[in-house]
C-alpha cells in the first residue's frame, strides 16, 4: 500500500506493508532513528512521537493509519541549530542516563509544556508516567522539564503559543493510542 506521511515538515511517500508499524517506518524507511523501539507492547514509551500534535506510542500505530497525517519526532524538536528548551533542559540537568528512553520523554515533555507551561512536579510525573526509565529515579528528568519550563521559547512547528487556545489545559499522563481519523 502506498502512504504519504509528513514527518517533521517533510513529505515521505513510500510503499509499505499494511501491517508495518509507524516506529519501523520512521526508523527504517525515513531513516530517523531517534524514535526508539523498545518493548513492542506499548509499555515503555520509548517510541513516543506526535501524530497530528498528539503523542502516540508508534509501536501501536500502523503506518497506514498515519497516511495523510503529520508526524513529529525528536529530531523535529530543534529549530535549525537551536535546541528546544526541553532538549536543553535534559542536557543541563542530565535528564538521561543511557539515553534510550530520552526521545520519548522529550516528546512527552514538550507536549506537556505546550499545554501547561509551568507544571508542578506532580504534573510532570503524571505526564511522563507512560514512559519507563530503567536507569534513573526520574529526579533529573523532572528537573530537566522544570528547567525547560523556566526557559520557554516557542519551538518551531509548535501549535501551542496560547495554552488555552484549544480550551483544554489538562494533561493526560499516558500518550494516546488513538489515531486521528
């Protein structure tokens, strides 16, 4: 089946198997390996990317379901040579150990900050509850997100200049498994 997916602002058209997962399309077809493939059961959250501005676990989304939609990966966070504040926060606060969970954490953190620019620790912990980090106690990750909240900038491609624009400032901890129609 032929699909066309806009990934980080670039259109990618390819023939794929109907059962191909989006994580494999991103890594193997598009060549963006920042989205990690972890548990294959939707438990670890390392594969989180955005589908039409909503975080999804790409190990549970078929590539065919992303046809005609926008996908944003961790590679799409930086604006040219300028790191997104979330990326800068993870660097400054050492919000990583081995780095395997980091891309999913960053994508979830950016989504949180787009909808709640000044979250407290409990809100951050709830937002990242869909990700498993086997290396840390999450302290540095929470500090990294707080650092990013304290150093805001409007990231390239972000639709959240006004967090109340969509009328919903709540954050759900688990990335959505639903795909926009």
